[in-house]
């Protein structure tokens, strides 16, 4: 019984650490290329294709879980200045990853959406996102977040915080009198790249949350840029 409990705890710990596809990519890159000296956050971010803050978040999570070691000393041949924090893999910390049911469900959803016409798939994906967004906003509301009492700008900030908690690494910004949500990381990973229609889920989530957080006129919510379209980040604009 003790052995089973230990095995379950180990699987659970690995799943928590590597459930995110980006975090798996970060770990595998450091494990395969880090060597004894390790890699900096900037190098990892450039390789994986994420913002350095996102890479640092994953690296520190992996270090906290005992999968990476952190080095702060200078590397031989390095230049002057403050030494960068470097990460290397702990020997034999992870040999394999468990199958993620979320990955399978997302892949199934992506393939199912290809059976519909592009318009139908887009509409369905966005509505699913909107329903989930409304549920997320309901979880945020309460004494401090009464329905409809937020300005659009304040509501967008709340949406960005909620999306970040769900793995999007999002922030809100205003430019040229237009509000937008910038996502520096997509938790849908390769599934969104293979099935770009899933980007409509992001758009729907923003629309659904805003409908619960403000009484201001929302107007059109559009996908302004996306990774599947070849952009460097995803953005949803009003």
C-alpha cells in the first residue's frame, strides 16, 4: 500500500510539473542542450519561442520541483558584469512523461472541428469559449467584483489576470484608443497550430468574461494576431 501511494505521488508530481507542453519543451531543451554549464533564460526563451518571463516561470517551476539545478556563477570565457542565472537538468530526474488526457481531448476537438464547415467550426469554437469565459467570470465575481460595475478597461485587466491563471501569460494594453489582450503563451500548444480554429476559443473566452464583468458596450471582439497565423504572439482586440 505504501509502495502504491509512493508511485501515485510520483506520477502526480510529474504530471503537475510537465502537464504544460511548453514546460515539457523547456525541460527537454535544457536536458539535451544544457550540459554542465546550463542555459540562460534568454537562450531557452529564444529556442522555445516564448517571452523570457514565461520561460523564467517554467524554469523556476522545474527547479522548485527538483528537475533542474540553478547555477549563478560565471561560465569560463564569459564577459564582465553580473552573472546570469543558468539552469541545467538534474541527472536522471525524469525518464518519461505520462500521457495527458487534456492533450488527447484537445486533439480530438481539433479533428472534430475539421469535419464542420469553416464558418460552423469558428462559431462553435467561439461559443464554447464564451460559455467557459462566463463561468470563469462568475468565479471572479463577489463582494469585490459585482457584476457590471467595472469599466471596460478595468474588466480587460481582470480578463488578463484570469487568462494568465489559465496558462496564457496575458496582459491588457491600450493603444490608439483600442483595448487588447496580449497572450505571450498559448496553453493549447501544437493543437492550435494544427487547428487554428481553436483560436476562436480564446476570443470567445474574452467575450464571455467581459459580458459578465461590465455593462459597457462590448462591440466586436476580434483575433488580431495569432501564432498559427505566423505572428510572434496572440492578441484579441475590441
